[in-house]
């Protein structure tokens, strides 16, 4: 058995046995720089207020306001260690924490040019914002599209908002489209997926800052395993089964 860290690549075992690259991240790397420098700034300003201002009221007001903001940012950038427990064959796992806002047949005219089963997960600012690959397979392509910043739960957000499309081909040849969508507050989509690379459930696919959404486009033969408004846990909740 091999244990792979975030910067270690795994080779395939003989007999086609799959090895998953396990990523152990407690605070997401997208937030370490911001959290470190903001904590340092808060500490310096707090020191100045405490030692050079006669009244401590300014110190406590500053600590309460900016300390609370820093803790909210810390909560936003948390990234729990998760591994899917069980066989992943034919399963589609939630790519994000949040709640189900769409389960419907939708016309996908950009790549498939036919109807697909679309399952969408909305992430509030309080959710974990790391994104996981929903299926095992190989990344066919990654495409980033600039756009608007409508509220992420609106139907038009899927096509009109800034988004990144990741097409994944499963081992049995089924193409699955995953779309990372920027929301009204989100201004940055990070995608780790690279074309022609193998990808697995348990791997990080990317990260979206602040409120946002992830759409998954599946064949109509896929069977949904979730209901509207159901909470999802990224890399844990099974959202569909492929035929």
C-alpha cells in the first residue's frame, strides 16, 4: 500500500489496482498566506493599541471586530481530511459541501448537445469550499469561462457566471461534466485538474472562494441518490449512480 502526500505522484500498481493520492490538508493551502499575514497584522496593531493608547477600549473593539473576522476566514478555509469508505465503481460522489438546489434534466448545448441529468450543489460562505473529484477517471479537458456574478443559486448562474468546466471520462468511457461556478461574492475559481491526468475520488479538484456552486452533468440513465435541499458532504455523500 502506498500513501501519497499532496506533492507526491503515485504510479499504478500491477493488475490495474488503483492507488489514490491522499491529500492531508487541515487548513486549505489557498488560505494559508492570507491567514498568516492577517494574523500578523492583527497582532501588530493589537500590540500598538494595548501599549501606546491609554484607553483599552480601542484595543478590545479592534480585537472583537477583526478577531471575529479572522476566525470566520479560518472557518472558511478549513479543509477536513476525508476518504470515501467503500467501492467507488459507478458512484458519483458530491464534489462539495452544501445543499442540493437542482435535480433536473437540462439541455447542455456547449459540449454534449443533448439532455443531461444536472445535479447542483450550492455552497454558502459557511461551507467548506474545497472541491473534490466526483468520480474516478481521466480528465479530458479543463476550460475556464469568464462571465457574470449572479447569485449562485439562480438557474442562469450555471451558464452566465464565471465558471470552470472539467470533463472527466470514467473507466467505462462515460463523460461526466463538472462545473465550478463563481457566485455573487466569489471572485476566484481555482482548478487543480489537469488535462490527460488520472483523477480519483478523494482528490481535490479545486477551490472556490466565498459563496458558490458546483454543477454535475450526468447521462440521463444515471439514478439520483439525493433530494432537493438535502445537505451534502464533499467526498462523502453519494449523489448518483451510473448505469
